[in-house]
């Protein structure tokens, strides 16, 4: 057990060191969220019709943009599996006397930690742009951010485990990530969307993440918080199991 916990810790620590040394990654991860908040949040504030109780448009999209930061920062952590394979580090990791599940858990927690850091930085930017939220709500929002990020990092690791080319990873992940974001209700109320869009959005796990973040940060949600948390926990179990299985099939 101590050996497995040690492996998880060092894989987690490695992801944090890699993130700290890549300053351009930190800046780049916040560029698009800043664009959405600064341009859409302020420019469409008076043009968007929101349900009663949802506040202004800036505060409405803030949880959605936070969900985007967590999604992008988490899923693209899966490319590290491909990088480790190309540079030989993965082979050394796979022959270590620890289970591959522990390696996946360590990588997932490390990627989730970096995604949460990016999310918190985004909230700081949002506050400077005029979005408001209660600081005490972060005690509920941060554990939720960890849950969401860990699930999507595991999803990214699952993708990276079956691919050997970084360009292929980017194409496939973009093919999945962008529709997930735009169908999640991050930028517009699902209650005013066409029926077919609403139906598709209900199979999008990011929808439940955005609604849960919206519930904790701004106090409103179009679905029960118990439903959102239940779906996210089930998604975490499914992605972790899938990534551990696919990662375990990589030949050393």
C-alpha cells in the first residue's frame, strides 16, 4: 500500500512541476476564457434574455467559462501520456513495481490540480471584469472543481492511451471537447434552446458540471444539484475505470 501511495504522490508531483515550468501554458490556458468574459460577458450583457434569478450575463457565463477552463485544461493533460511514450519516460514508468491504476490515479490527480489552479486564476480575472460571487462559496466549488477535473483528466488519459501521435490526439480531443462545451449551456440558457439541443445536452457530462458550478457560485441552476453531483460521480467512476483499463493495455 505504501508503495502505491508513493507512486501516486510522485506522479502527482511530476505533473505539478511540469505545469510550473511551463509559463506559456498558464498564460495560454487563460487567453480564451478571458476573451469570452471580456467580449461576450460585457458586450452581450444587455442583449441576452436570462431566466429570472440568473443575474446579469457576465455572472451567468462565469461558471460556464470556468467549466471550459476545467474541461480544456483536464482533457489536454492526456497528451502527456503520448509525450511520455515518445520520450521514453512511459516505458520506465510501466516497468516500475506498482500497479498501473496507481499511475493513472497519480496522473489524474496531478492534471486535476493544475486544472483547478487555472480555474481559480480565471475566477480572479472574472472578478476584475465585474463578475461577483461569495468567497465562502469556494469551499463548495473547489471540491466540485476537483471532481470535474479528475473525471476529465481520466477521460484525456483514456484517449492518450490508445493514440501514439500528438496531432491525432489534438484532432480527436477537439472533435469531442468543442461540442461538449457549446452544448453544455455554458453560454446560453438550455431552457430557451431548441428541444433537440436540450436532449443532446443532457448526455453531455459538462452540462452537469456547469449547472453544479452555477449552483454554488451564483445560486441558480436549471436542474437539481443532487442530479448534477450524481451524474458527475458516475462519470468519474466510468472514466477512471476506462482510463485504467486502456492504460493497462499499453505494452511496456
